[in-house]
């Protein structure tokens, strides 16, 4: 089943985010290589593909896990969590309907 990992960034965290980004992306690539990643990306703080110094307000990851506990455990070990980038992380089941 898919699970949505919805994370909220702490304020003024761009430097922390950039430091943790390579390790965060490595974990996402592992999910992608295993065919388990549906989508992932950040929420820009402003209406722009590249928000520059405005940074980001959070992230969304939708990936396949065996169960909710496995999804929560994966999210808790994310480098953005361990680096203190995220202030809040919600993990919940997600059912993909479209595109088919």
C-alpha cells in the first residue's frame, strides 16, 4: 500500500535542509530504485520552482511500504528529521486513483 509522508519545515531552516539534502535524496533514490516511490518533492515557500532564499515549508513523499508502522519508521529515520529540518511529520495511508 502507498503511504503519504507529509512534513512541515521549521522556520529559517534552509541551511540545515541543504546540508541534509544529499542523504535525504539517497534514501529517496533507494525507494525509487526498488520501484516503491510514487512521487516526492518539497513545498516552495513562494510561488516559484526555485524559491531561492525563501526556502521551503515542507515536503511530500508518497511511497509503498508493507504497513503503516514501516512507513512511520522510514519517515522517522529520514535525514531531514534527524537534522531537525522537519518540525512535524504526518504519515497516513494513500490510495492512488489517478492517473490510472
